[in-house]
């Protein structure tokens, strides 16, 4: 059993076997939480490294779900697009990615959360 935090800060419990890989765990979370597998990042405990390939669970492990992609809506024309982000991205990194995705000038981009 693993306690898993969802994107809204809630938790749920999964049955995870010692033989489960990170991909198996992602599939279980996707089914349970309705989050597409390709958008899931699993982080164990307070570690910053993402769990890939092999996953060796121990009783009571807590996993956090991190979004890989954010949806951004431009205020002037209402255009909607998605940008892939990393937990370590700075505001400057995100602005650069938005500029690349939209063709907007980096200097003109303001992020409001």
C-alpha cells in the first residue's frame, strides 16, 4: 500500500507490489486519478529525482505527483496552449518556453498565477 498525493493536495492509497516498476505505478495512478500517464512524474519522499525504470517500494512510502505540463491562456486573444515544465524551472525558464511555443517576445510575457 502506498499513499499517493494528487495534484489538488489530496491523498489516496494504492496497492503496490515489490515487483512493480515506476511505469506500473504510473498506470495505477492514471487509472485511479484520471491523469494521463505521459503527464505523471513520480517523486518519492522529499527527493528531487524522478522515479523511472525500477521502483522498489517499501511499506508506507509516499509518492507525490508532479505535473509535467501546464496550460496557459493568453489574455488578449484567449489562445490556449500547453508548455512542459520541470520542478526546477524558474520563472525565466517558463517565460522562455512560452516564447518558444507562441512566438511571443520574451520581454512581453508576464506570468500571473
